[in-house]
């Protein structure tokens, strides 16, 4: 009797619908774990970059600060610093273009904001997959459950007896499908929430770094934390 409730029995005794549901849930689980692991490694890497960015302002000059940020081209803090430098130089060294009508502060703010938006989109890529898996996997498992109960009813109708040996297999199949759906959905939801919190932490540090860069390129001096707290964040316009 125990073999009727095993996962192997679900595969051998189930029809094409049961097997399709099982394969679909397995694929969703694999995709979820790949996204969770890959994005978690990215968050760990970006947090290291955030810690390195704390030493940027203790450098002798801008070039030395870039060296402290490392040579990783995907480092968002390095990208932000380079983008701010290039935006400032472009605004001051070119004439006769539309952006000349913009104040240098607004121009640098827009360029830094675009850089942050691009990084945010890259940082959040894959989260939609986890949200979709977390919301649909229980219902896919429920579909497998309904299909298993349908098999149980067919077995009862065919035999004319509602004995345990006639319905144990289909009912066990139904319960396993429910469990598989939850086993796929729960890690996806938990992973999604953890990644969102990690992304938020990185974006807070990146916005703070961008605020200091904005002050550096526009006024030539980094804004102190007390001054920054007393003023509206320049990069949050229109956010």
C-alpha cells in the first residue's frame, strides 16, 4: 500500500496530464532556484561594491577613487561615477546643443538618474519570474489534485465499491500534486521577498552615492550627511 503513495508511482500510474503537470512543476522549480541563486550572488557582489564605495571619498583625487571602486565594468558605483564625470565634461565642453539650455545641475541629475534606472531594471530582472511561479504553482498543483480526485471517482464508478484499495492510488496522487505545487511556490515567494529587500538596500546606498557625486560635480565638494538630510534628494525629482 505504501508504494501507491510514492512519487514514482505518480509517474508510472499517472496519465499524460499528470506527467505534464509534474514536469511543469519541476521546470518551474528549477527556474526559480536558478533565478534565486543567480540574483543572490549578484546581491552579495553589489554589497561588496557598496562597501568599497565608502572609501571613494577618502581618495586624493577622482582617478584614485575610481581605482578603489575596482575594475569591474558592471560595478554600478563605478558606472555612476564615470557617468557623472562624462556628463559634466560634456555639458561644459560642448556648445550649441539643446542641453545647453539646461542648468548643469539638472543635466548631471538626469544623467545620474538614467544610470540608476538602467541598473535598477537590471537588478530587478528575474523577479517577475519568481512572482509568477509563486502565484501560479499552487493552482497548477491544485489542477493535479482535481485530476487525481477525478481518477478516484472513475475508479469508484468502475468497481462499484468505494474501498480503500480502489481509491488510495488516485487520492495519493492528488495529495502529492498538492504538495508539489506548494513546494514550488513557497521557495519562490520567500526568495522573491528576500531579493526585494536586498535590492532595496543596494539602491539606497547607490542613491546616497549618487547624491554625493551630484554635489561633487556641480559644486566641487561633497555634501555632508547632515546637509543631505536637511535637503531634498536631487535625484528623487519625479521619482
